[in-house]
C-alpha cells in the first residue's frame, strides 16, 4: 500500500489532508484514493467527496447513477508522465418532465468540461511557454498527448487573456515597428508584414520593461490607425510619447489619433540610415574609380567593416588601415566625409548631456543637406523633414524603440524554436505570451 493510499484511508472524508493537498494542490476539492508508479507513468486515482446534488435544470434532488472513469493528463514529475484517473460521479434527474436526464459532475478547478488536460497542467504549460522558451511539441511530449490536444487546451486561456482590455491600461509611452512573420505566398498566407505595438512605459526607476501589446496585419497608416481607434479615447489620451521608425504611414496615424503625444524618431533607425549612406558612398566611389564591385585587395573593400564601427572603438592598426585606404585615391575623400557625418550623427545621440546632444543635432540639420555628396545631402533632407521627431529624442528622456528591438529578438527566437508558423492567429497568441503581452 502506498503512503498516499494509507493517508486517504486513515483520514476523515470531511477534513482536508495536507499531504494530498501537497500532491494535487486542490485542497479538499478532490481526494486521492490511490497512487501507482512505474518507470513510465505515475497514476493517481482521485474522486470528489460525496454531497447532495440537485439537477442543474430543475433543482430536484438527484440520485446517484454510479461513476465513470475519466483519464486526465497532469503536470509531469520530471520526465515521468502523471495521469489522473478521475472517478467522476454521475446522477439522474428523477423528474420525468425534466429534459436533463443524466448528468455528470464538473470540477473546473480540476479540469474544464470535456477537457483531457488538468487545469494546473495548462497553467504549467503556459508558464513553460512564457518563461522557459518551450515549444508546444515539447510540452505535448512531456504530457503524453498530441500537439493538437495540447494547443486545444492552451489556446482558450490565451484567447481569454487576449480579450481583456485591462492589459492596455497605464501605457504612457508607445512604440511601433514592423516585422516579417512569414516568407511564403501572400495570396495564401496573407500579408508578410505585421505591425507591432509595444508598451515602452518607464517604471518608477526610469527603466523600460517592454511588452508586446498587439500584432496586426499590414504595414500602413490604416493598420496603425485602426488599432489605435479600437483602443478607445482613454487609452489614446494616456499616451504621451510615441516612438516610431521613419515611415510616413505611422507618422500620419500618430498625427491623426495621438495628437497630444510627442512623436520621437527612433535613434537606432536614424543611425542605421547614416551607416547606409556611408556604405552607398563607398560602393559608388568603388564603381567610379575601379569600374567594378569591391574585391579582395581593393582599398575600400578592405575597410567596409571599419566604416561601420565607432571611431573611438577603432584600434591604432584599424585607424592606419582606414587612413591608408582613404589616401589611396583622391576620390576616396568622399567616403571619409560621409563617414565623419555618420560619426557626428552617432555622437549627438551618445552625448551624456542632452542639451549638448541637441545642439549637435541642430548643427547636423543645418549643414547636412548642403553637402555636395548626394547621398549625404539626401540624408540631411530626410532629417529636416523629420525635424521635430528627430529633436524630440533629446526632450523626452531619450525615448526610443530599443524595447521593440528586444521584443523582436524574442519573437525571432520563438519563431525559430517552432520552425515557423502557418496560422497567423496562433502566431499572434504565442508572441503575445512570450513577449509579456499576456499575463496569466
């Protein structure tokens, strides 16, 4: 006889057993009748205490019709599966005029109606998905069930959490960005781009704990506008800072729906534009001077990675290589000028004093568009067009989309773990859970 069985037989049916509560975590909701263990599975037999029960429809006291056995999958014990054998009570309504007939007991704390995975196993699986980067396939293997069975148990819980509007409360800083969720045929799987909204609100210590709020199909003003409209006036009024990448559609949506918020151009994307300009100038000069793309041994080809680095991070050897490549041909001077412009742009963002950084940025706005190098002048015109959003970085406590890039990293990780997704709704629910948008 096992310890759990002896414990059950020795105690009263009205007093909850602490050892059984420790085993199942359900207090006196169910009683453990027996436990059997093998190398592959632990079988726990449970039942509910006896009580008078009335018909759910007419309320007439119903006599018992015995029990039926229902097998449930519970949280595994290490690598060993745990199976609950629930001796479920069955009753019959004695009223001949009642259409109910027979009915069985339901214990939502143990398992949902018609479910085969216990409630606490579902909660455990959701925790594994959220915190341990688990996969549905891996969890299904531990539970001893199929992928569809596992997802069928988890999905309703995520859909319930996703429908709670309270998860949008308290958002004062909002970021938006897009990413590609599939590389298949858009006619079959829908738009490749998804617009992601991320909560970038700072805590009392000034730290950002980014969490994904939603993913909507498309990359357009309409996609962002419709989502903001659906959130309601209260949500939009609470947003004070809206960070975005340099895309006119998102800017138009912010101007239309978040008129009281300050739009901030993301620093990462601005610096990326400057780096791209340097690379474009290098490739153009390479073609002009040598008539072909960069090859091993070409001066400019040998410094392409150096041109993407911070000047203060370069070693003496790298600086010598950079100087030698620039001095190899007078035409290479354009590359050096473009590189210095990109370095100045980075320096404005990295200045510890935001006021000094803003003054650097204003000088860039005043001079870059007059540069004789066409690529640099184009960057200058772009920044002038985004002038207010560009300078807002220095007046909003360095608001940026860095939290979104962190969320995108989590999304990419989970997409790789799952080997891709075929269903956009399942993808959305999984990413909301993984990136903090759903809190069980």
